[in-house]
């Protein structure tokens, strides 16, 4: 992606547990805006986490970002990751 661009990644997940999944908090760096399913996700149902990554303040080159999802899961914190390669503006 070109320095200064924003990209969106959406993680669709299925609750494979036996009780409702309640996501309490989803966090990432200041360069990433997050929106996630707020209501409980029933067993077998799907939810989503959408991350909008803004590259304005990034250094050039490859990078990996981590999204922490805090929920009533075991372990309590689950990570999602995405990668990008920041290229110079033309």
C-alpha cells in the first residue's frame, strides 16, 4: 500500500463454543480504527471485527499489526494479525 492510504480488513468469526460469546474490548495501535459485534454471539452464530488501518505515520517497508480481542474466552485475550508493506508515494 502507498504511504498515506487506508485499508480495511474484516475478520468474520463463528462462535464454536457452547455459550454466548461476549466481546468486551478490541484494541490495536492508534493507527487502526476498530468496530466489532457488540451483542452476544450465540453458539454457531457469526460476528465480525472490522479494522481500518491508516498508514500516514508508518515507516516504509513491511509491518505486522496485532489486534487484541478481550472476551469471555479461554484464553481471555485472543490476537488477530494483519500485515502490510508500506511503499513511498510516487
